[in-house]
């Protein structure tokens, strides 16, 4: 039996409780509590309310200094933070006018990261991944998804997924691994793209599932990656094996969205190349659209049509896509705030996209809002008005943070 610890007082607390999964949100949905306190029982939230009303229930008080605004820890549902090497050279080529495919043909791109990642040992990869996760944690991300996809053969993919698990023991953030063995067809695979996917279904995925390395499968559908027909077949096979499905969809070319809907994927991520029809298809489904503004910024590409998606009735999640190629920044709050300014998202829509709605895209029902029974993951910004959080466009990070009820910052 844990003691009940009251943390506070906070000038404001955003509970993000009771926010619907889909559709536009006005800021009055945020559930702001003034002069708030949060009562913690071990790793879980016992109660949230005013500091004064909760005081009588507490056996211990953790007082905070200064004016702070509290919100749930952010959840980043799409990252590729397990990698070795740098792609600064790709970035320079891109600034000189080369596109993503040309850079790949010139020896850069995903394949160059595969080469470096294959050469790197599992423990070193775990340390790199944990370092990336710790950077995100300090920026307020308490749970993050991490994809494989730079191994692209059985040993390489298993090594990455094991490194991600090992990194989860090093960092205090929670990591959710996803198998992206279907990132691109590896250059050294002697066969067609379809044959590579067959090889993956037969030789990689069963071990991923039985070894509990991941229960999520992702595929990159695009020019230079996998086509729709092969991907459809692959995703159905992965579902048969028991995996949740996600799709890198509509980054440069269309088609991925309809595929994601047809196979009942949990989310369709990227969506920079969406037509009206794709928006309608998503709106008629339960697939969660995930916008990746970090990839738009890294590539100098348009943002996903977040405003139109919400107005058509879909959900909206924002993730960083942090990876060495298309999204090298790795600052989720800044990316979400900037995309929100361009796309005219309300503060409630952007904050929900980072918390309560993001939890649904990872099927995590125990986080993303501050309410009794939820995991005690929360972050506090140095301000007395929640609007300062996005107004500062990522320039103001959280000053104090708790993960599973314990302080990890401040
Ligand atoms: O989500 N588009 C495919 N995959 C990644 C990029 C990975 C890389 O360039 O290394 C993305 O943008
Ligand atoms: Fe990605």
C-alpha cells in the first residue's frame, strides 16, 4: 500500500479528460483546473482537483516552486530513433536541389542508414536509442514509439528490436517498438519486392511475435518503397499473425490511405500528399490520421491537411517521425506548435494530438489524460496560463516532469 502524495500547487492543470477521439475541438474542452493539485498513489493518479480540496487526503506533499501549468506527458506515436550514422550530407544535397529519390540513388537515403546500423552492435544501438529517448523525455515526451526498419534482414531487424527493448531499460521514458522490416526492399536482397515481403512474413515476423519483440507492423508504401498490391498482401499476412497494423501513407504519392482503411490499420501516418478523396475515405473509417510535421520541415514539403481532416470528422495525432533522413530535428512540441499555426489548429486540437488522441494510436488506455487510475506521467511548464505552451512554439519546454509518479526533471 503506497502513501498518497499530493503534488502542487499548480497555477493551472489541463486534464485532457473526456476529450472525444474524433473531430474539431474548441479550447473550452481542455478541462482547466485552477490552483490544482494531483494526488499520486505509486505509479498511478489517485485524484486531480484543487490543491486545497486534495490536501486532507494526502499523507505527504511534494511542493513545487513558482508558477507552473500542468498537462499529461506527451506521447510520440511515430519515431525512428534507433539508428547509427548521420545523414547531414543528404540534407546538404537536398538544400542544393536534389530530391529524396535522387539522394537515395546517389548513395544516401534510407539504405545508407541501413548500412551504418547493420555495422553497429546491439548494445551501442541501445545506447544511441536511449540517448535520443532521453532527449525527448527532457522535452516532455514520456512515451514514444520506436520503429526498426534499418536492419532489413532477419538478424538486423531482430537486433534493432532487441536494442529498442534494451534502450527501454536504460531510459525512464516508455518505448513502444514497431517492426518496420518493410521499410524498403534491401539492395542486397536477390529477388523482387514481393519476394522480400514473403521472406519477411516467413522468416522475420513470426520470431518478432513469438519473442514478444513487437506486436505492431508498419510498411512504407510509396514510389521507391512498396507498392499497394504487395503491401495489401503483406499487411493481411501480418494481421493473421496477430499484429496491429500501421502504414507510412501518402508521403509523396497517393494510395496508402485507402490501403490503410482497407486493411483496418490503427493509423495512417504522413499524409502530406492527400487529395479530398483521401480525407473522405479517412473520415468514413476508424483509422487515426497521424501528421508528421517534422518530415514536412525536414524535406521542405507541405504539411498534412490537418485542419481539413478534423473538419471532415477524423481524429488527429501529431508525431515527430524523428529519423536521420527526412526528420532530423526531434522536437515534437515545436513541430506541433508550428504546424498548428499554419493549419489553424486550436490549442485543444494540438494538445489532444499530443496526448489523449495519441494514446489511442498506440492502444494505450492508461495514459494521455490526467484522471484517477491513469499512469502518473505529467509535465509542468513555467507559466500560469496554458496558452503560453503553444504560443512559445516549442521555445519553452517543461521545467518539471514526473514519470510514473517520480520526478525525472526539475
Ligand atoms: O517516415 N518515409 C519513410 N521513412 C522515414 C524516413 C526514414 C529515413 O529517411 O531514414 C519517414 O520519413
Ligand atoms: Fe516514418
